[in-house]
C-alpha cells in the first residue's frame, strides 16, 4: 500500500498512475487524485452528487472571466484550476484590478494561469473548511481561519476540529 504525499500534483498523479498500473494499491486511486487535483472536476463531482456548492465559473479567456466577475460581483476570487496552499490566487476587489490581473495571467500563459472563479470573500475574512471523506462517509471536518483572506497560507492561521465521526 502506497501513501502518496507529494506536493507537486503532476508528479503525484503520474506516480499514482504508475503504481496502479502495476497493481500496487494506493490510498487514493489515480482517478480520485485526478478529480481532487482539479477544482473544476471536484466542483462537477460535488454538483453531480447534489452537494451544495457556491456558484463558480470556469473561464478560458480574459473576456469570459470579466463577464463572469461582473455577474458574480466584487470582490471575487480567481484561482488556477490546479494548485493548492493558496498559490496563484487573487482577490479581485474591482473591475480595474480584474483587468490588470487578467492581463498578467494572459501574458504568463501557462496552464497554471487558467481561471477558476469563486464568489467574493464575504463574511469572516480568511475562513474555510476542509472535509475528510473515506468511502462515502465524512470522518472529520476542519474549520480554518486566519487574519489573512487566504486561510491556508503555510504558517498562517489556525484550525478547529468541530466534527469527527
């Protein structure tokens, strides 16, 4: 049994594929790692299984991203489709900021700069939840909070374990 803990998603998902293809069991299968590594695929899986999710958009062009941000309202959050630990995310407070950030992302050009939009940061700054599911059962959930608007920055913030079952 292999437990994969590599921070690099591309390396991790390909390593899991190799192990699975050789019949070596892993804690998470290639298919699970592939879905969980993509904010889009994760959101689609949650919607398909009727889990309430915030309204979000996947944008492929700066124009479609601007239209989505205008519809969502400001502030909103731009995230890359793949990534973790709050890397490459931006809190967009207004249309001027949106245009500037989108121009940077377009010029930088890698797939890390594809755009996944979430509604604005409302309510408590820097709050977030993470649930841990085994099979079809949630075994724990963590409420994370931070003085910064990104609650999962390494070395910043705190967490509580309000649910374990």
